[in-house]
C-alpha cells in the first residue's frame, strides 16, 4: 500500500482534478484505491458524485472522534475498486478542535495504519493551505504529488511548499519524498506554458512527469456532473492526458520497486 498526498498550497492548480482522475483510472485498471478528501471545500467528494448534505460520516469524524476509516468510507457506485472518505463543511472547524489533541499531527496516520493494506493506493486530497489538516496528510504519506499550473506565478510559493515538505520530513516523517510534479493547464501554443515547464523541470529535474495536463473544457465540466473524466468524455484531450499520466505513474512505480 502506498499513501500519496496531492498538495500545493496555491489554489486552482488542478489538485482536485488530479485527485479524482488519477484515482479513477487506477481503479479502473484493477488497483484498489482509496481517496481521502481532507479539504474542507470537499470538491473531490462532490466531483465524484456524492451529495455532501446527505453524508452522516466524513473525514471530520475520523479526525475528531474514535471513528475508524472503514465507518466513514463510501464505495463508488460508478467505478469498481474505488472508495472515498468524503469531506463536508464541518471539516473547516477541525483545525481548531485538533489543536488541543495529544499527538495531533499523527491522528490520520494512526487511523490509516489500521487499514492493514486493504488498498494498493491511498490518495489524500489536501487543502490549499499549510495548516494541521495538511500536516496530518503529509505525516501519514509516503510521498507527495505536486500539481503546478503553467502560468506566470507557477513557481511563486514552490520554495515554501518544498520547505514545508522538508520540515515534515525532518520532524514528523523521515521517509516522506516527492512522488512527482504534474504540469497542469498546459497550452502548447503559448510560449509562456513552455517556458514554465522548462523552469519547473530545471528546479525539480526528473521528478516532473513527461505527461502534461492541458486546458480542457470537458475536464472543467465533468465535476459538475459528479463524474471522472473517463465517464464524462473518454475521448477528449483531458481524458487522454490523464490516461497517459496513469501509465507513466505506474511505470515509475515499477522502476522504484
């Protein structure tokens, strides 16, 4: 079982889109996948077709009570092998509640330990911030997947992001590594997109995936229908990109074994 946080403290970088679609493609290939939505906005939850208003159990209950992950886990009705621990707006208050808890940075890690390798991959969709929720995710993870958008301010904040990962690695999780960097919102027709990719590659070297995720209206539309892209439009450029990314992701897993 490999646990991967999807994290960038900047919003709007394609974090949730990657969380939904990479998870879905892996599950459709037969891998057991659990996606944990630890973002109070709950976009992964709604983007996978779950009504947040009707949920009785969520990641909030797991972090703030004795509830175990199995009790809050929801099975996808659309994709075999795919489970979700959903998020609701209650989670917005969890940061304050967690402050007074003992060993608060390790709550999620300890809950995941009880999963006893029921899945091949666990993905954690982090909020775009550096608070206790994100710290819990990074402490529980083996690695971090970083989406970066192909825009002018792409590298702004990347240094802070890496410092955060290094800080968690030094004090809370010595085995934490960068899984890879995904370039999102790519437009090959523009000089800017290509320059940003070049800059990011010079910074992260081989950690940058060769597959880029394009700007694609179908990718933007799919979450409003509660569907991953391959069930919304499997022939669009966005679907082809995430299918390619999944293949590259798996080939890197095999190389690292």
